[in-house]
């Protein structure tokens, strides 16, 4: 029988780990492509700008850097561009080696959320992108890339922010044309945003809730979250991690891997009428569970021990 995954070579795992550590220490990341520095003149004075592509297919963007006389600011930006170029090369190599990387639009969204401090404040990346991030972290390669058109975000409690950070405004700051997805019933607040078209990227905000789909206020993000049963279990003890996307490595927060496996198995039992999603949930749980069972068996055992009885009982029948 074919294996569900294979292990990365130790050298490649070390390379990924070092990239993650450098990115965590880098602070805010440059949005879009690394770009280049261009000098402009106006009214007899010279200024430096960073010229880059903010989103795929978009017009070039010019961000002011400094006056021509400000050598320190210019050198600091040159160093940030060189760092971004190095990351781009390393992510490209890791992708060829079987590491999971999301697309450039997802990268633009994740970078914006990181730069606004939302992951540091407690926002958690869940769903398929979290699954991909854990495969990378654990050095596991699967036969095909983990594709998704969704970015699933979650919050267990109010984020540790000094002031609200509007989620929709943050996404529109990327210059991507996100629009709220109408809720049902129509009077309910929206919990999702989406780009135009049937293949447009969608961003969902999720939170613990007794009833699946109930709208839960998220005033810290000036938005609403979609309730999901037992998400309090999933999000407890979320860890620092990183996601590869586009040509960037972005620090994020991830649910603990063992709890991710348990909750995915539970979710697969609740996909009434959505067989494809149930199969996807179960497949991700089996792969990641297999990795943990071989390398970190205590992690998966503890996750099952900590799971609420009402959540784990349906899983035992699988």
C-alpha cells in the first residue's frame, strides 16, 4: 500500500527551520515582490522610492522610502529588500522539494495580517493552510499540493490589541478587491469576505460556538465570526508557526497539531450532504495523524485524552 507521506531529508528540514527563525526575527515584512529602489527628483530635491508589484497582475506601486540624504534609512530599506529576495529564493527551492506553499494573493493577505500584529495578538490560522504549515513544520511531503481557495482565520477570545483593527479594512489595504459575502438570513452579519469570481479567494473568520454557523460578534476586528462547535478545544494552546506563500515565509499562529487532527476527524462526521469536504477533512487528519503517530505519539495521545467526550464519541465510530 502506498504511504500517505514521506519524510524530508534532515538538511532540507533544517533549511526550512532556519528560514522560519529568520523571518520571525525580521519584524514587519515587505508586501508584494521584493522590488527595487528608484531615485526620483522633485522641486530640486532627490528622494528614494521602493517600486514593487503589490498583487499578481497589478500595476507597479511606488512607496516613499526617504530623502536622498538619509543614508541610514536607505541602507535599512536596501537590507530589507535583500532579505526579501533571499526568502523568495529559498521558498522557491523549498517548493520544488515538496514543501507546501500557498499562492501570491494568499501571501499578500497573510503579510498584511502579520504586519498589523493580528497573529501575535492571538489570531489563529486554521483549515487547509494550517494543515500545509504543519506538514512543512514536521517535514512531511504528500503526493500533491494542498490546494485551497480559502483562508480560514479563528479567534478564541478577544485579541490582545490596544485598539480594534478592522478586518475588512485590513484586507482591502492589500489592494485586492475584497467584498463581504452576504449572510443567510439576510439580516445576519457577514462572517466572510471574497474576491470576485467563482475561483476568487475567500477569507472566513471562525470562533467557538454551540451552533454551527451562528454569527458571533468580534468587535476587536469590527466583524463577525462563524460559530463552530468545539473550536475552544481546537484553539486552546495555539502555537507560533509559519506559512509559506508566494515567495514569502510569514509568521502565523497555528492550532496544536494533535488537536487539529482530532477536530478534523470530528468535522468529517458532521459534513452531512458535503461528502467531498468530509473526505478532505478525514484525509488531512489521517496524514497529519500518521506523522504525529510516528514522530510525536504523545502529542496525538494527549490530544485525544483532552478532547471533550461529546466531540470524541462520534470519532470513535470511524
